[in-house]
C-alpha cells in the first residue's frame, strides 16, 4: 500500500522550554516515558502540556510484539528509587491525572505488580488529590498480583486488547486474547468503583465486524472506557500498516461504542491509550 500518511495524520509539533523541562525532569530522575520509548506521535504535544505517561520497570521489554517500538531483551534490575522519583516528578509537574504504564516483565514472579503498588503509594503520599491511572500488562494471567494492584486503589485500571483475535499471532504472539479479557474482568469484579479501560489499534488488517466483536467482548466483562487509534508501524521490521482508517470510520465506531454502553469512547487517528486521559476521566466523573 501507499506508505505516505494522509493529511489527517499530520502532526504539528510544538516546541519550547516546557517540553525541554519535562525531558530534563525525566532524565534527572532516571525515568522513562512511554511517549518517547514507543515513538508516540503526540509526544511533543503532551510534553508541551507538562504531562507524560511514566513507564516503570525499565525500558526493555521481555516480549517482542510485532507492533511495538519499545526495545526487547533482558531487562535491568528493578530501580528501588523509581517510586520516589516518579512521585517527585508528579509533584513538580503538578499533575492532576497521572498515567503509569510498564514494559512487560515476564521475568518477574509478580509481573511487576509490587512496583506498581509502590509507585501508587508514593504518588498518593506526595500528591494525594491526583487521579492515578495504571496501564498494566496481562501479568501472565496471575490473579494475586492483579489483586495487589487493585487493593492499591488506582482510579483507573487499563489493559489494552490492541487488536482482534485473528491477528494476535502476528501482533501479540506472546499474549492471549482470552487472558487479556480475564484481566479486565477480574479487575472489574475485584475493584468495585475502579474504572476499567482498554484500547485497540486499527489499520492492521482487521474488519469492522471484528472490531465490533472485540468491543462487545469488552462490554461483556464490564469494561467502561475504550480508546481506538490508528496503528503506525515503527519500522520496516514491524507489522506493516494495512490501511489508514478515515476519521469518519472512527466516529462511527465511537458512536457504536457509546450505544453498547461504554461510559466513554475516544476514537480517532491520533488517539492513544493515555492521550488526553484526564479529559476522558473528567467526562466520566461528570456522569457518575
């Protein structure tokens, strides 16, 4: 297919001291932002707004997904100062909505759950009014580590389905569609008022019927919030883009999702799991 991006994927990158301030704060604390590690197209905009998505447990993933730009291999040891450094950065940036994600750590017995808990607690102590959203791995389907995260009481638990079941072998070869659904189901059942959230990339070769099928599955396990965005291949070594989805198609899927009962659906070419997460939460809060 034509690899030239359509006009609706054009991003005007803001610049200025604020963006550099965020980068310096991350570098000083030895912290990682998925915005940079995953080549997010919105990184400049988010940094300019003094916000980012913190990525804990290092910058190397134990999995090698076909869509992801994050480096894979054997990760470094857990940084014991990471929770305190993130809490400091949250306070310095005066963040009202904090998003914490992670590389997948299949090398750890708990999948990194204890570090999530430590980070949540550190943020609560430093910025008690901050809304905390965690974007977790599938924890290899382990219930106890998930319950530990739930007990730490983040406001939102996110786990992305990423794509439709038929494409998992190419896109998420070390993941399992049913296991990801279970993680969201367990989080909803155990979490009470915790909001559950998931996301998908479009343009990988899926059909509209398949996307609607995943959306139905998510509603059946009680998922509250959905994000849908355009897949962009990080390199020639990754899964190629099958097509660029028109903004009108995203609008139709957003409408369908709201009719299914999602509390909020954010759909568009440049939408990512954490993009404008604070605005989405604000819309939900007004309706609860």
